[in-house]
């Protein structure tokens, strides 16, 4: 790990020290959009194509570094609308198998719990992104004068900007 201070790129968002046969694994988490102009046509026809493209791109960037460190490189890619990449499904299924054995619960129950929680996290993140953009656009449209705070407060009173957005 000595090279980390010189090279700010990192192949792992999560490092699992004992993944398969004692080998560490670098989990690289990514969310990709099917609305990307380069992927849109294929994404309309083939479910998971945006996730696959992101997975391939991330492997090109991270595989050599992971190999040099002796790590398995695992891409956990999900599309913004919830379609998981094949590599992510395999890794999360393996994780469900390990947890079910350790906890004594059926694998299907553990797997549903994992994917359910991750799906909820994705929905929440998408909601935050949409609402924060919406709030930004609403505030930008309210006023461009120097006294913006009063205009935002007035807009909230008038119902133009929802105060619930501010709780996120």
C-alpha cells in the first residue's frame, strides 16, 4: 500500500481482506445511468447494458493495480433504475451464501434482504439527486438579486419551494 500517497487512484471502495481462498478483493462500487447519450440506444434494447459497459470500463482502469496488489477486482455496478451488473449479482450472491451459513437463515431470505436494502439506498440517493436539482432550479428561478435569503423564505411561505426538500 506504499504507493497510495503518490497515486491518488484507488481500485477499492471497499477492501474485503478474505474474499475467496484467502485472497483479498477490491469492491469498486459504481452507479451508472442508462440515460447516458453513448449508452441510451443499447440500454433501451438490452437490460443491463449500461452496467456492463461501466463494468468493462472500470476493469480497464483497475485490473492492473489490483493484480499488482494481489487483490481480486470486483465491480459492483448498478444502473440508476436498479439493474445490477452480472459481476455485482455474483458477488452479492456469494456474500448472501456466506451470511446465510453464518447466521443460519435461508440464502433466499438473506439475498432478498441484501438486494432490498441496496435498492432502497439507490432509490433514496436518486430521490436526493432529483430533489436537490429541483431545489437548485427553483431557487435560481426565484430571484437573482442580492437578498436571496428573503426571497427563498418568501417562496417557501408561498409554497413555491417545499420545506421538506431541506430535510434531506
